[in-house]
C-alpha cells in the first residue's frame, strides 16, 4: 500500500533580483569548496514543516491561508552573513521580528492539528541558507563569507507550499498570498 503521509515545507521566497544574487553566492561557494548540500536549492527562508496524512492537506492549507490573509506584505532586510557552528553559512536577516511574528502565527494556527510530526522548526532563527552540511569545508566557507558585504531588501507577499512523499523530492504545490489590504 502506498503511504499517504507527506512532508509539507512552508517557505517565503525572495524577489528575483535578490534570488539571483544568492544563487551567485552559491556558485562562488562551489568554486571555493566544491559540492555542498543546498547548492541547487532555490533560495528561501524556511517558515516551517509538518508531516501529515495527505487527507488533512486541505484543512492545513485553510489554516495557513487564514494566517496569510491576515498578514500584510512586508520587507525583509539582509545584512551580511552568519554561520551555525561547524555546518552552515547563511545570509543574515537584519530585522527578524516580522519574519518571527509570521513564523509564530503559522505555528500557532497548527496547534492541535493532527500530524505525524508537529510544526517545526521550534527555534525562531530565520535565515537564508547559502550552504549547509559543510563538514570539513565549514572553516573555508565561513572564512570566504566572513568579510563579504551583502546588503539587500526584498518584499515578501506570499507563503510558498511544497510537498513530498516521505523521503521523496519536494515539488512546489501552492502559493498562499498575503493580504492586499
């Protein structure tokens, strides 16, 4: 029997110009250290994930769609780069509060929702990954981005929903637009 359990990934995406800059950073990192995890992933900020039975999908989308309809588009600001010790380099968000508030609202909307794995991440550290799971290349990647400047702004106006069968590949499934008020 085919499992109807799916992983859902909720992200916010960037304006095309900023996305292109981040793809450029990923290419530069590849030139420095070679292959790395997230090299080919589309630039995004993860808002959360859930593992649910696909039969609950529409109810979940309604909950999150309600949050999006009550969210005004907002601007995010990037200020340089940061790292998570020993494994990840990322573009640092300058003003985290709008993203954190949105993450919290999405998570709260799913409280009590029947899921195989509840809303994650619980940590509220939004970031834009450049390279992750860097292992032995972490120090070189960190050094490469340490002094590199990056100042940018991007408007955020929707939540992107991707899904995959357990351990499958994500596909973009839906965009939930923010309020137009």
